[in-house]
C-alpha cells in the first residue's frame, strides 16, 4: 500500500499550508499538475535562478524515523 507524501507549501518565506499535493491543490485553488511540478527539483532550481519570491514551492515533510 502506497502512502501519499505530505508537503508544506511556501510562497517565498510564507507557509501556505500542509497536506498531499491533491489536498493542497484544492485548498489553494491551484491545478494539481502545477503543484506537482512545484515539488520537483527543477521548479526549486528555476525559482532560485530567477530569484522569485512569488513562486509557490512544495517541500516534502519527512518523519524523523524515515531514512533517505
């Protein structure tokens, strides 16, 4: 059984919420595909290179007992 990953969404330094990509998509009214990309390393790098603090990025929440 696959457990959905939990994320925290940020816009700049401001947290917007936590949940799965689907939950965040509904609560933030942002398309699922857009938020899925926001969790990718490519989206994070693009935001860093462009210096944008308006981008919404997702960061995976990992439990303390999880190992990489």
